[in-house]
C-alpha cells in the first residue's frame, strides 16, 4: 500500500484519556462511600439520657436522636431552641440501627443552639446509664444520592474509559505503523552512452 494511503495508529493520548476516566470512576466511588460512612459514624453530641444538656449542632439541618436502649417509651428527650421554642421531634418506630444506636426521632436543628431535657425515657428510674447520641440520620434521599454518586456516575465513567481504551487498543494493534517515506533523490543529468559526441560538436 502506498505510504499516503496507510491508516495511522491512534495517538497515545487516547489511552491516557481512557485510563483517566477509569481512575476518575474509582475516585468518585471511593470519595462518595467514604463520605457516607464518615457521615454515619460522626457524632455531633453524646450525653446521658437524664438532665439538661446544651448542644451546638450544624444550623438548619436535619439530625437524628439515637439511644442505646429503646426503653419503655422510646424517645427520652425533648429540645428547645435559644428562644425557648420547642423543637418538633418526628418520632420513628422503624428501629433503624446505626453502629449500635437505635434511631427514635428526627428533628430540624434550627439555629443549631439547642437545649435537651432528658428524663431517661420515662421509665421512672432515671437514665439508668443510658446515653443519647445526636448524629446524621440517613433517609431515602441520602441512599439515592449514594446510589447515584457511588454507583451510577462511577459506572458510566468507568464504562466510557473502558470503551476508549478497548477501541484504541484494537486500532493500535490492527493498524501497522506506516513506513517512512522514501528518501528524496534529486534528478541527475541524463544518461549519455560512452562514445557519444558532446552535444553541439
């Protein structure tokens, strides 16, 4: 095949692009899962399930109230904000267990400065050594975000990177490196047989 008609191999940076997409997929997956696990493991506050406790939480967010033992009445605490307004506790009986803690209520943090009043769950015997934990409580939107950023997006990035690397590799193997063009040979004087008299003689 003439040199001009040879189909060239794809450039090497296509491999770099495909590998970069697959690496980005791993990074997005790892960061998303690590962030979700950290959010579940992080404790904003922990205190005994009796007495009064002033707590500073992230403002205008949702948090969950967890106990290490449900007890007779479940939620052992009420909360008020800085202005004395009662914080609405949305009780839950689904029994979600997060790292050994049972979710009993969800609430909005308001300005973040809350005072909790706990009676040990109303069992008449005080807290009995029980503790209360305030932390993020995952819900359906959190799980959807985890599925989107932790599975769908990395899956699309990884698949795109794999396709780029696969196609580039096939073209790289199937197309030979084109040979260098033949060296340029300048035209010389016309051939003159021996014994031919010079022109004009």
